[in-house]
C-alpha cells in the first residue's frame, strides 16, 4: 500500500514531517540510486509539460484551432502521413526549442547532479527532450560525446560507462535524416525552416547524390531532416544500447528508486519502473524487514498528481508536491545528518597582487572531500591524502615513514631492518661505520702477503724472541731451520716423503753416537772420586 505524504502539511503534522525526514535519511544512506524523471521537473524552468491545463497540448489547440489534433497525435509517428500535421509538428517543435534554449536547469536537475558527484547515482533515466541534464554535467545518451568513434560494428555505439543520463525520448537539440539516419546539431537554419513548416534537406544525402551525378550515375533520394526525438509508436534508434544499459543497471542491484515529475502513462517507462522496483524490493534482506516495523523507503514517487491503483504494491511513498521543494528539503536534511559530505577543501596559492597577510593567498581550487573519483585521478595511490612536497621534504618524509611505520617483510629493502639499532637485539644490529674508500696497501696486513712476510728483520737477534708472533699481521719471525724444512717436506708428494723418511732414518743412526745410561753404580763411583780429590787437596 502506497503511503502519501503532503509537503504542504509537513509544517503542521509531526508524523508527516518525521516520515519526510526518514525519506531524506534513506537518500543519504543509499549508494545505488536510480532516478526516473519526466516533464514535471522542468516546469519551474519555464517549459510547460504535456498534460496539465497549461501544458503543451492545450497550447497547440490555442495556436491551431482549425486543426483537429489530440495532444497524443502531435507526438505520434503517424503525423508524417499528412503534410498539414507535419507542418504543425515542425512549427510547434521550433517554438518549443526556443523556450528550451531560454530555460535554465532547475533545483531538481542540480539535485541529480549532486547524487552523481557524491557517488550515489547509479543512472538517471528521463523522458524529457530538453537536454537540461547535460547542462548540469550529466552526459546524455543522445549527445555526440556519448557515442564511440569506432568503425564497423562499433560505430555509433554508446559509451555505457560514461553515460549518466539515458534520454528515453531523444534530444530536441539534434536533427536526424529520415533516409540515412545521419544526425547533426540543430542549427539556426534548421529552426528557420521548421518555423515555416518545412524540413531542410539532409546534407549527407545531398552530397552523395551530387557525387553520383558527377560520375554519370543515377541520383539517389535526398532525405529531409527532422527533430531527433522519439515519437509514439516509433522505435528508438538506440533501443538496443538502452536495453543493454538497463539490464546492466538491474544486475548491479540498485537500492533505491526515485520517480519525479512523470505520470507513468507510457508503456515502455512503466515496464522500466516495474523492473527496477522488483529488483530493489527483492534485494531487501529478510532480517531488515522482520526487525523493523517501518515501511521501507525504497521506491519513492514525487509528483503533484497521485499514482494510479496499479502502483499500490510497487510504490512505497508518494510525496505530493513540487519536486524542487522536496529536493530542497532533502538537501537540508542531508547537511544536518551527515555534514562531513559537504566539507570543502580549498587550495591556497600566492596572490599576484597580495602583499599583506590578509591578501597574501587566494583560494584557487575547491575540492569536495567526498568526491573519491576525483581524488584517484589527481592523487597517487601511495600519497592519496598528502599534499605535494618538495624533493627535500619528500626525502625526509620517506625516512620518517620508514622509521615510524616498518614495511611488511616482502616489501623491505635488502640489508635493512625494521628495527633500529637501539631496539634491535645485539645479534641483529648492523654496523653503522661508513666505508669511505679503499684501504691503503700498507695497512691491509693480510696473511702471507708481501708486506707481512718480508718485513725488516732486526739486526740483533738477541733482542727479539725465538718465536715472535705479531697479533696484527700474524707473521712468524726467527723460525728454526728444522721447522722450515718440515714445512717444505710436507708439501712434497707422499711417495717422495716416504723415501726421504727412510734415508733420514738411516743417516740419523749412523751419525748420532750412543750415550751410556747413567746407573746408580756410576753415580756412586763419581761421588767417591770427587770426595778423594777434595781430600788430597
């Protein structure tokens, strides 16, 4: 059952005011909002709608009283069968184009752009042909910038990711050939022809026909230009692309649907709204619906006229009133609920003529802190929230960052530790001595080098010890000849060592005399001989 909330009664009724506040809070909370708009959002811009008492249909009757045409017949594809109805259509579109050019975007158009800048808008779908959404910065599907520049099958394909506003009924600011379907911007010469009730010739068809005639070929039919809007019972030139965009948005599971300024009488729009509403209601969790007694704020319809009975189970809330009034209230509540979304960061630069303290700087650029897409484009991934620094400041910042925040083991540089020398263990501390260059050859003191093995020998061998070992150069001085010989023998092969060993053994036996072993008898004899010698003396 649809709940109706009257904007005019919000100042007196507490329950209505509270319900409207809940709707605003829902807009602040949601992140994938789909917006569907109609001619009602452009009424405050000076552009009349179609079906109201002062709408475009009644304007046609006042201007052409002799022509019996209903309002629907004025935008029906069958009007091209009659020259009179075609002339009325062309002149009417020219007058409408003039009013649109004089109009300015409303608060509702800026509200849709705000949703997009805050990363809450999934996509905007509009029945309007005025193109005011593109003036506030939302790229439309009918514009030249939305089409790819490829060739072959990719020619004239929409850039789905860049299109933010899908124009379901075309764009009045462009004209299209009825023969070759070539599109051109609607220029003043086209408007002058439409005001007279005639259609200008297609320059593309005309150039091809003249080229064929120049080479003696048969001339082709030259088509006429018409406004590039989609009439009733007429297929959309970009119908396949728009269907693909709609299916992609449905698969992204939007969480809120806002319908503003449309009576939802067109069959295609009705089906689009039902598909989005079904997806949004099905994605709501069972826990949320069972725990909360409040009606979910998922499908909101903002219009002066209430919806028909067929929308009772689809639309959750109907806000009766002007769309600009409602979006103004939503923005005010948004700023109170989440003020951080509206903080502005200003970049200060030196003023050219500012010499004092008050005039030394000027605001050069304002950045919205919530626009994360702009941050990713402007700033890098590592220094996302850091202002640009000089080279010296950047080096100091990197040193401080490495000290305070040690990197992960996989990202550490070799031969570096995330602990400093004060906090690390003794076994993991590294030497901080600075290697200034190559050590002189006289100070190397390597083992068995020229400097250590050929030192000056002292002239007085008595002054030095027999085994003088220096702890600095580890060299040996005054080594015995036998030790040197043994070292040389150790370097000989094994076989030669064995032969040399046998020869040395035999020579030792021959040269060394045998000594008598001192016994106790000999010791006694020597003592007695010594005593006799002393007695004689």
